[in-house]
C-alpha cells in the first residue's frame, strides 16, 4: 500500500472517530460523508499505485520532468547572496573624506 493510500485511510478513520464523538446529527452526517470520500480516495490510490498514478495521466505527458535538474536555484542563491553582501557593505559607515575648500 502506498503512503498516500495509508494517509487516506488514516483520514477516513479520523473522520469516523469524529462522527462517533459528534453530538449533532448534521456533524455526524458530514463526518460520515468525509469518511466515505477518504475511503474512495484510498481505493483509487491503491488501484493507481500511489498519489501520482500512472504515466497515462495527462499531466505527466504534458509536463514531463526534465532529465537534468535546473541550475536556476543555485544561480538565484548566488545572486541573492551577492545582493545581501552589497546591502551589508552599504550599511557600514565609511570614513568621510573632506574635500579641500576652494577659496
């Protein structure tokens, strides 16, 4: 069983517990409906083999994962570090240079 399917079953058990503890008939009905929905999701996850399903899913075909990871986060981190360092340098007090007066 996939972790997603077990998560769905745990949520269904939690909803059943809430239904047993509820005092209002509306809340009991609502919790039972949530329990049924979670159990359906758990069944679907078991059939499909997990949360992501098979590669026949349109999202997998339309947006395939790249073969190589993007370098953008690394470059972004370097650039952010440079900007932070520049900002820190600009906050330091520099000695004021007195310019000669023109008489």
